[in-house]
C-alpha cells in the first residue's frame, strides 16, 4: 500500500513540475513579447519626438539634446514663476 501511495506522490510531483514548467515558458514568452512591443513603441516615439524637436524647437546650431535640455529648464522656470518662485510654505 505504501508503495502505491509513494508512486502516486511521485507521479503527482512530476505532473506538478510539468505544469509549472509549461506555465513558466508561457510567462516568459508573453513577457518577452510584451517587452519587444514596448521597446518598439518607445523607440518609435523617441524618433518622432526627436524629429519634431529638430524641426520645430531647436535654435540654429543647437543639437536636439541641447534643445530638450533648454526646453526642460524653461518649463521648470515657468513652473517656478507660477508658484511665486518659492517652494517653501509661509
């Protein structure tokens, strides 16, 4: 009787390992596919963003990176002006 129970337990463990392994492969495939799509979308967006900045927002002789930095600084300065230039509470 113990031998039958032992065999059933071993068979159950093998089935559990197979199921777990199958789900792990599916998970890796889904996550890998998602990451490829995400990287493609983000990469495409960055290309469009860079072209837009290059065409409409750069000053003469300014690189796209320099223009992005300048725009970020200008936006931060405007945000500071809206709050009165101070972040401390009185």
